[in-house]
C-alpha cells in the first residue's frame, strides 16, 4: 500500500509540475493566460518591486535549501527517501504558483524591438530556450529528476542504482544546458519591461549562485572526475571542448564514464 500511495503521490505532483512548467512559458512570454509577467493591475512601483523581490527570494531559498545534500539527509529522516524528490518538486511548484498569483506587473518599457526580423529572432530564441530546458532533462533522466523513477522503484521493491557520472550529448559541450535554456527563455523578448527585467536579473543571479552550490556538491560526489570535466567543458556558453593533460589518478577521457 505504501508503494501504491507513493506512486499516486508522485504522479499527482508530476502533473502539478507539468502544469506549472507550461504556465511558466505563458507567464514569461506574455502568452494568453489569466496572469502573466506584464499583465494585471498596476500599483505603486516601490510596492511592486518589494513584493516581486520577496516572491523571487522565496523560490530561490526553497529551491537552494531543499537541493542541498545536508538538508536531504535531515529531510529523509522525516519523509520516506523514495518520495524526497517528489516532495522537493511539490514545494518548488507551489513556490512558483505563489509567484504567478501574487506577481505585481511593472510595465515601464526598458527596450522594445519593432523590427519584424529582430522581434521574430528574439521569439525564436525564447522558444529555443524552453525546448532546450525540456530536452536537457531527458538527456540525464527526466523521470528521476522529477521523482517518478524513485516512487516506481519503491512500488517494485527495487532500489535506485548509485548515481553515476555521465555527459550525454549537449553535456559534452556545456555543463549546464538546463540553466542555459532558462537564461535564453528569460532574456529573449522583443518587449522588455521593468518587471520582466527584474525577473530576468534575479533569476540569472540565482542561476549563477546555484551553479556554484551544485558544482560544489558534484565535486564532493565525483571528485577528480568532475574537476576534470569542469576544466574541459564550459559552464554555460557552448565552446569547443578544451584539452587538458590528465593528472595522475584522473581519467583521461570523461566520455568513458
């Protein structure tokens, strides 16, 4: 019964995440939706700035704290380990839904691209960014990333295999293609407003900080294998893979891992 309950919980949370993710595209892109980044009643600028900053900060704190190994060890003493990832996804989705609901628009223009070719190019980059986010999750393990594999294994009475270090496809050219996709999606717009700019700047800062925290955890988990990968592959901008002389005790080719 515990396994069945875990699967039902995992599927329900995954459905919530999927809806939240799809709504994020409409929210950031000002597509037809009940509330977007530039729609809604406009109030005092200072109040909007304060509320939006708090909402962004709440998401950043939730996401960063719950992703840390130390918190996970503490948290799994209180919730079953197979649903730890699902619970993380639940809280992250709720934090985003709160942001969508309470976001205050700041419609003052920062830039406006009226040239049809330029506007089309920015829209294309916007959609490319979201596609890159989604595709990159499948290059690692989409269903494990969002908790479904864990609850399925519990239902089957199996354990997840130990985490391995792999660099599939885009990960051979850039270390964080998911974050790259988000940056493209958040910044590529033909009509940048003050509210959108706050969102883009804050999320960019969070991504850069999050990368440092995440890579610290990856080095702790994989040691020299990840250090060598970091030396060879750029963080966010796809560049030719750098050749680095292997140190003693480190593998010569990461793509064999």
